[in-house]
C-alpha cells in the first residue's frame, strides 16, 4: 500500500466509529468509540479464526496485547492512526500467516522485534511515524515475500542491514527521517524489483554505491539531507525507469556525468546544496521528460548549454548561487514555453536579457538578481501575464523601465529593480500594479515624481532611495508611515512640506486672487441652485416628510435584540442608502450601517418585498439563527419589522463574500493564496457540520453557495442567508420540499423531486469547493450551454488529462506540496458532488478530510520533516481522482472472519443492527 493511498484510506474514515465484526454468521455493530475499542480487543482474543483485524483512526489507546499472537489465523493487522503506546509485542512473530502489518502513526516505542522475521508470509510492514528506537533487525532479510518496508519517521539508529538485499521481491524501502548512520550497503543493488528507495534525512556517510544502477525497476531515489560524499555515479543515469533523483543537501562533489542524457525518463532532478563543479553537460538536452531541475548552491561554472532548450517540459529551473557565466543562450526561451519558475540569481551571467523572455506566458517567478546583465529591459517582459515576482536587482541594466511591466495583472509578490542604472521617470502604468506587495527601485538614476505609486493600496514595502526623484510624496497613509531610509538620497524629494513650492510674492498674490474669485463664483452658483430648490421643494416637502415617516418610523417598529447592543432603528434607517449597499440577495439588499450610539458597524438585511416568500424567509431566519452558536455561522444580533419593512441585524464582516473574493476582482493578495482558500473551506464545512450533526433537530441550509459565505477580517468563513433553511426530517415518508437553492449549486435530487436531506447541502458544498480550486464560476459560459463546473471537471478527468490543468490560474506555480493539497481537495469535492445522495460523505466526514489535508500536509509530510517531502509524494492521477467519486466499499470483500472499524459508508439496513447491538452490547462483552 503506497503512502498516498494509505492517507486517503485513513482520511476518508476519520472521525467515523462504526465497528463491524464478522465471526461465523454473526454480525454486530457499534457506534460508540470506546465501546468499539473494547469490543475489538475482546473479540480478537476470543476468536482464534480471526483473519483480519482493522481498527484504524479510532482513537484506540493503550498497548497492543501480547495475546494477539494467539490468533494464529491472522493475515492482516490494520491498527494505523490510533494512539497505541508501549512496544510492539514479540509474540506477533508467531503469526505465520500474517501478510500485512500496518501500525503507522501511533505512539509505539521500543525496538522492532527481531521475531517478525519469522512471519514468512509478510508482504507489507509499515511502522512509520512512531517513536521506535534501536537497529533494524537483520532477521527481516528472511522475509522473502516482503514487498514494502516502511519505517520512516522514527528514531531508529544503527546501519542499513545488508541482509535486506535477500528480500528479492522488495519494491518499496522507506527508512527516511531516522538516525541511521554508516554507508549505503552496496548489496541493495541486488534488488531487481525495487521501485522506491527513500533514505533521506538520516546521517548516512560515504559514497553513493554505483551498484544501485543495477536496480533496473527503480523509479524514485531520495538520499537528501545526509552527509554523502564523492561524485554522482554515472550508473544511476542508466536506470531506464528513474523519474525522481533527489540528492539535496549532501557533500557530493565531482562533475555531472555525460551519462545524464541516457536517463530519458527523468522527471525531477534535485541536487542543490552540494559541491558539484564543472559545466552542465550538453547531454542534459536529451531529457525530454525533465520538468524540475534544481542545482542551486553548487560550484557549477561555464555557460548555460544551448542544448537545455531540448528540455521542453521544464517548468522549474533553479541554478542560483553558482558560477555560471556567459550570455543567456539565444533562442532558449523560445523552446521552454512551459517554464513557470526560473532562478539564475547570483551567478556571473552577462549580456542583454533576450526579448523572447516575453514568450514565457506561464512564468510566475523570474529571479535574475546578482548577475552582470546589461542593456535595456525588454518591453516584451510585459507579455509574461502570469508573473507574480520579478527580481533583476544587482545587475547593470539601463534605459527606461518598460511601462509594460505595469500591465502585468498577476504581479503581486515583489518587483525588484534595485541596484541597476535605470533612468527616466516612474512609468505611469505602474498605477495598475494594485496587487503588488513589495517594490524596490533603489540605487538607480530615476527622476520625476512618485504620484503613479499612490494607487498601490496593497504595498507593504517600498524603497525608492538613492535616485533623483522630486516633488511631494503621495498623500496616502502608506507613504505617511514610510521609513526615512526608504526615501533618502533623493535631494529634490519633499518628505514633508516643501519650502520651494511657491515662487515669488507676485505669484503668490496671483494665486490668492484666483482662489478668491473661484470662491465667489462658487458661492453665487450655490445661492442660485438653493433658490431653485427652495421654490420647487416647498410643494413636495410636506408630502415627502409624510412618506419618509411612514416608510421608516410608522407604524411603530417591533424590535428584538439578542446581544447587549444599543441599535436604534432610526440610526439604521439613515444608513439604508444606495451608497451603503454591500450585497444583494433574492430577498433584498444588505447594507453597512454605522451605529453612533454603540460605536459599532453592523450589516443590515432589508426585505423589501412583502410577498409570501420574503415573509417566510424572514420568519425562517429569526427562528433558526437565534438558536445556533458557531464561529463559522454568521451571528444574528437582532431584528426589526413594521407593516412595510423587515430588517435583520448581523455582525459586519469586512471582506465581503467568497464569491466576490474569487470572481469579483478583489485586490488583496489573499485572493490567490491556497492556504486561505483551504482554511475557508474547512470553516464552511465545520459550520455545516454543526448545523447537520450538532443541532437538535438538524438543520438543512438549502442555499449553500459562494455568495452566501461571508469573510471576516482574517478571511475566516461564516455561513449566511438562512432564508431557505429547513429542519432535517428523517422520516421515510416525508414529501419533498418546494424547489429551493441557486442554479449551479442545486443537488440533482431536487430535479427528481425526491427526499431532500443534509446530503443536498454536501453537494452544494462540493460545488463551492470546485469553485475555490478552479477559480471558475459554477456556470461559466466557457463550459458550454447547460454545463456546470461539476460536469466540466468530470469531463476533463474522464479524458485522462492532467488534473493540475484545471486549477485556478492564480494558483499556478505553487510548490508541489500545495499542488498535491489542491488535488486532494479536488477529490473531496468530486466525492461531495456525487450524483446519488447515498454516495456522498457526511459533511462531518468532509470537514475531517479537509482538516487532514492541512494536518502537517498529511502522513507524507509528517514523515518528512521538511519541505523536500513533496518529492516523495505520488501525484494523483485522473483515474485515481475519478475513483474517489465512486461509493466507498466496505470490507465485506475480505474473506474469513473479520473485525473492521471505521468504514465511511454502510447500508441503511445496518441501522437496526446498530440499535440491537447497543442493547446487547454489555451482555456480549461479558
């Protein structure tokens, strides 16, 4: 079982506690977690014919009983993701039929029992993410059927036993993140079936054995973060299936061998942080599959080979901090059109920046600082429309700064043009960089004023020092707080009130006369307009006053407040103007209202219509919201109504709606950050889980959509608009409710007029999650007539295209760890959007799944301990993503008596069995 499939298996059942015990023909079930654990142990120890023990993600604690060794028929032990403590019983070595032993992510300590070497049929051993110590038993080399040995994330010491080379069927050897010392055994080269070898983050020394070149099935080799020395063996590049070679942060030396060109399957090559010298061999251009090249912080020299243009699939190139010299090869960028990240900083590259840089329309980060580039900055750089970071500081570039840079819509992280010889004025187009966070143009020869920068509301750092700027600083709050050191060295720049702004006394007198004349003319115009208004206003004054009084204050308001706030209806009524509208819904408008008496700002929803639907929606909200209390559900402060108008008072959330954040052209940097989107998704799921599972009776929202998710000052999510909410009715004969919801978010069962349950909200949430991942509106016209984002994503995956292609363009170029998180979330979204309600998980399970993504980036990253863990992750294929949308199967397929804890789905017929077990449980345990 691979790591990623393990993670999904565990995540899909997180927080579930169903237990199924199959002993002969008897079937019982339990839903109590503690009772499940007790039942599991006692049933296990009493049943000698038990073949599978599966109690995972069930908060099981305490030691593993030694008596488990008596269950001589046991073939599978799945006890991963619990809180088991103590040592692994040596008695498990008596289980001659044991095939799978999965104890990963517990709190186990002590040594790995050498007795496990007696379990001759063992195929998978996974003891990762525990606190195991001691050496790896040499007796494991007797397990000729062993296919996977995973001991990552422990405190294992000693050396890698060469006896493991006897396990001729071994495909997966993962010993990373331990304290293993010594050399890599050359005997491991005798494992013909080995596909993955992870030894990174240990204390290994010595050379990389050339014998590893005989592991002809090897696909991924990670030896990073050790103390390995010597050259990279050329034999590694003869491996026909090698796709990932990771040698980061060692003490490797020598040159890159010319044999690198033979490894045509290589996708990722990372050897940064070593002492590799010499030129990059031109044979590297034969690697047509190479997408990730990281050789930064080495001692590479010579020029970039022209042949590098043959690596047409490159998306990431990092060669920073070397001694690469010469000019950038002509035509290089014409071929590397998929490039997203390019870092050539701190080398000795000279010459001009070629104009074909503008062909890199997928480029998100361009870092060329600390070189000797000269000449003008090509205006074609503005064609890099996805560029988020541009750093050319510390070169010898000259001429004017191209205005086209100011038209790059995604430039949001930083723009560094410092320490060059740029001249001329600040381009007026820079006013369009409204998302830019950092701008540094210091130490140039720029002149003119800085008024173009007054529109950059998202700036957090600015340095314009040591230029020739003049005039006043823009009068904004940001510039008022700008440190003096960031503007020094501009003698003509006014840092406060300029003494030379006014010429001689005659000029001052003329200016004063013009001001006086303008004031006089303005006063005459105002008097004339006032007179006209008075003449025409007298006729309507009495009628208008009567209408205003009737609309706002008469008849008397019925007011109910749920919080200790002094909210006067008169103050609210004065704020109900078009200028204060912050949103619209089907039932009315939402306003921002400042309450002077309380000094607070509230949101006010005004139901303008008095039709039956609006009255019902108002009644629904004031009946539902006062009895719910959750951080991810908007707080109702109170309400007021009269004969014509109904008002609801909520907490005011300053960042608008999720729909506005995704589709409304928001200028904040958070709009593109995946961490923010995932946190929002978790918050919405937890709010819905509270409604569905913690409220008694449960509540179905029935209108979950991006525009009904409000965002606080830190982008915390709050579910709003409960005008269509209904109490969940589990009665088998309940009739379907009236059609409700918003097009694009409505579950298919609405169209079939079948029973509406909480699973309908789960479908809508899945659509919202797809919006957050793809950045597309749920009914984007680009999908075609009648097609939603759900069908668009499914069609894309059915064609077996790369899932990463549908990720929001604003999220492109993120680290692999984040990309994998997005794809995991994509699988969850598709699971939620399953056509049949019974195939969808509960929202409680969905919340657990989403939290699991961010829990140290899943078990893979928990085993990693550093950012390089991304390279050991297995990408999610379209087939696997589509498989996640199918109903989760129970373990009924396992032959023989079985004890299973925590399958996600189980038939409705089990509900009666559960009730029976609750009644008979104590007697069964006695």
